[in-house]
C-alpha cells in the first residue's frame, strides 16, 4: 500500500496549487463562482462521508477503495474538460465526494491490515510519502503549466487521473484477498442496526469528534485559506513567497516525520496533541509578525517560518489522531468511526475559510490571530481534560506491543495493568 502513495500524490501535486488559476484564468469562471466550486468539493465530501462509512462496514474497505479510486479517475478526467459551469460542478462533485469517502476508507483498510502496535508508524510514513509526492508534483506542475497554453492544464488533470491507476491495480490484483467486511462479534450479532448516534455516544467519540473539528478549524482550514489570505492582504507577500512557504512546509515534514515518530512512540497520544497545539499557536504568532513590515523579505520570512513551524505540528498530529480513532473502533464499525471523524474534518474545512475570509476582509486581523491561538488552547484542553480520561492505554499509545502468545500469566497481567504506567517498550 505504501508503494503507491507517493505516485498518487505526485498526481495530486500536479493540480493542487492550480485549481483557482485553472478555473478562473483558463476556463474564465468568475472568482465568486470559483470560490463556490472549491467550497462545493468539501460539501460533497461531507455528504458522502456518512453513508460511505456504512458501506465500508457492509461491503469491506477494499471494495469501497476500488469505487473511490474509480471516482477519482473519472472526476479528474471530467475536470480536464470542464469548459462550462455545469461540467465543472459535476467534476468537483465527483472529486469531492470521492475524497469524502476516501479518507475513512483508507484508514479502515490500513487498520484491517496493519497491526495496532505499528499503525502509528504506518500513518506517519504514509504522511511523509504523501507530502513528498505533493512536493514533487507541485514542482513539475509549476514547470509544465502555462496560462498561454490551456492544454498544459488539461494534461496535468489527465496525469492526475492516471496516477490513481496503480492503486486500482493493487486493489484488484495483489491485494484482492484483503479488506473484506469484518465479522460482527457474536455478542453483537442480534443488535439492531447501528446508527451514527450510537457511534457518537460510544466512549470518547464525542470528545474525539470535538477535537477533530477544533484541530481542523485552527489547522488545515487556515493553512490552506487563512494563511495565504493573511499573507497577501496584511503581509503583502508575493505569490512566489507563498510558494516558498508551502515548499518549506513540505520539506520540514519529509525531513522530520520519521524522526518525530521515534520520539513520540510510547508516549500518551493526548499529550502529543497538546504539544502540537502549542506548536500551532506559535506558528500563528509568526504569521502575525509578517504584518509588521509588509512587502519586505521580513514578511516573506515570517510566513515561511509560520508554514515550517506548522509542519512540525503536522508531524505530531498525523501519526496520532488516526491511530486513536482506529484503536477505539471495533472492527465491524471501523468505517463508521472513521467516517464520523472525517465528517467533522470536512465541516471545519467549510467553516474555516468562511471565518478567515470574513475576519481578514473586515480588518479584524488581530482578532483573527487571537481566535486561532485561543482555538489551539481549546484543542489542548479537550485533549487532556476530556479525551485523555476516556481512552484506554492502548488507544492512548501506551501499549506499543501485542504479545505473540497469550498465556494465563500474561492475560492476568494484562487484566490488571499498573495504573498510569506505560507498558514496557520493545
């Protein structure tokens, strides 16, 4: 599965920086329409994530992954030929809807194959390869696309569609025997149909969903919208400077992720999230410093520093949050657990840009930064004061190894673990 991650995201990187340029400058849509189309992708993801989780549990993550990859291919091909608004709406609906199911289905598939004790390592390595692919794709895309030659953008979207084909082959042939529907335990065989309300009421899920929404709101929603808007409007940073900032973000992740994985393994995941919250608060303070001397190299430096420090927080979050979700989830409900948290992330992705645009557009620059810093404080509080007490040692990352053979002695030891003591690391 790791073998195709970087390849897929090279394709993503080819088009990711150029959605607005393509739709506005090449296809001639107004910026208002472009904004609605981009928001529509996240909205489509919210709509599909909830039923998608049920289908993952019913049909198995592998079959759903085939559907997601097929939708990605079709959606990118449609976008390559989106000469008018109806076709563009169709394209973004397919792409966004596939993404809404894609996140929970990937998490469920990984968790059905990768043992719990090395799951966080997998998520961390996956995130490294993802960013490496996006970085390479962004560089190649920047060299190839030309606004004077619209066909170059079409080539990038078609290349992105082709990047999903190796993953599709992987699901259809080498991995065709994995990722089937999980067997419902006998104790739950006679239970009525499980609703999302039941999942929401499961221990820790309410706190985890709140944490997912808050961290996405002050995190990725702002990195992708608020930070560029603030840098342009307040820091007067050039587009080249923004490109440098995102390149620095990718470089930090690729260089540090595996090192960070070694440092956080065996520590409470909730405490790792607290450290991440403080790191992100520092990154938003650096963004504020970019407005001290707008239009200068100093402003560009502080924006790049913001993106780089934010990346350090990402390396703490990405191996941690998915691992918590999937250590909490019963096998037969894994799709719904991941879909519910994915819906929270998508919801924040819709609200975050709206809040950022309103506050920055109305001159509430300092207030905007204070909201983000306070939001980081809320993330830290929810993680320690609410979530930590609701997690088992395994879900919180303290049990890092599952015994190969269960003996009466080990079972007795596991049934009465020392309170507050992490298990011995291998």
